[in-house]
C-alpha cells in the first residue's frame, strides 16, 4: 500500500470521541486500587506455585497472636470517595440503566468495596474480612439529577469480638472536599456488618473495639448495639432453631396461594367463592 493511500485511509477514520473509555470490574477503580494491590488471579497462582491452596482451611493460624487490639476511634476508619458521574460520561455509562436511571446494584457493589476498605483501616491487613449482612437501607432523597456522588463511612460499632458494623452514606458530593453534607443532599444510608477471619483457619478472630468520644458517636454505637441484639434474638427464632407457629404457618400458606394465583390464573383460589369452607 502506498503512503498516499495509507494517509487517505487514516483520514477516513471517523473519531466519535476524544475522551478515553474506562473499563472496570464493576467497582469504581479508586476503590479497587485500595482494595487489592495484586490482581486476585495472580495472587492465587503465586500461592499455588508455593504449594498452598488458599481456598482450603489450615490448622495453622496466620493472624499473629500479639496483634494490636487497642481501642480505635471511629474517625480512624473514616473513608470517603467521590465518583465523578457528572464529569465523566464514560464512567457514567457503567452506572445507568436503559431508562437513564442510576443502577442501585452498581452503587451497592461500590459500597461493599468501600466497607472493605473501611474495615481494613480498623483491623489491619493481618486478617480476612468478609461481608456478613447489609441492612437498614434507607433511601432518604431519590436522585433527581445527575451529579458527582460522595460515598463515605466509618466503623460505628465494634466491641472486641470478630464482627463490626460500618455506617455508610451516599450523598451529592459537596463542592469543597471535606465540607459538611446538608441533610437534603444525603441520598441513601445503610449499615454493613463485617466479620474478621483468620486467613488460614477461616475462623473468627477478635478485632479492636471502637472508642466513643462524642454524643453523636454514642448514639451511633447504641444503634449498632440495638441492631446486633435484634439479629441475635431473631437468630434464636429462625427456622433452623424452631418450626413456625400457627400464625406464621397461616401467613406462609396465604402467601403461597397468592403466588400461585399471580403466576397462573389457571389455578383457582381455594376455596372457591361459591363453596363453603369445609
């Protein structure tokens, strides 16, 4: 091919954009970079080359017995990250659904990664921390305009056991970094329960408790304690512990009948309206 033809072919290429596209694993890149230093598959191969299978339990603990468990301030684990949705259209593509609304599932993937970053700031890197539960999800103000989002949170409940509660909020990013967020700009709040395990034995390990310094922190700690006790009480009444009582059985049966009617009108209600109950 001649140089002139090559130049004409190059000039015929139509460029639709000038900004570089961004591809991630579904989690905002800054959170991914803080979460892992080495790609998971590379770390797995390295362990396999050393003859170690990290997916299997070991009888030898990896967490040092003399870990520092001194109480830590809530502020020590605080972390925030801004997702520039209003500034980066290629990044925004990862967060929009077909209707042009923000996909909450993608936001929760980011929140899960953020809670992992916060947890490790509290526990250190000698333990493995996993997500046990997400609850108290409250949408305070639905997002009505595209804007940069600030994701922030900190450990608000930890007593020295293996679990901790992390309070998270999603808000419109303030114009100045670190500026307080007005109440009306808080879009959503939720709580992540994280559990720390020994990397080898996969058994729970103790972590540092939180140190309460202000009245606001005292209220946050009390809320986490209430949530912990509620979960503990519910676990004792769970189906793994006891059978449903008469009221619960009737409710489950009624829900099952309604589900049958919803999925197929060929199945009539029982009993039929014209037939008396036996």
